[in-house]
């Protein structure tokens, strides 16, 4: 089961500080690893292009 790499990891490594937003505060409250674990059962088709990561779609 193939998954796309979406390249969003680079957005975290910004040298300049950013003001915290309400979404950043919400993201800090969520256990993304646990959510990703629950979404792991969503599979991609065997044929065709790689699917988007379920956590990114969530």
C-alpha cells in the first residue's frame, strides 16, 4: 500500500518565530499519533498513483 510524501515537514523548520494561532493551540492538545493509529486501517488501492496519507486528509 503506497502513500504519498507530501513534503509538509519543511514547514516546521522555519528559522523565524511565528505567533501562536488558535489552530496551533488546538494541535498541541491533540494526540496526532493516536489519531494516525486509528486511521491506519484506511488503505490505498494497489493500482494507480500513491494515495494521500489518511492523517493529512483528516
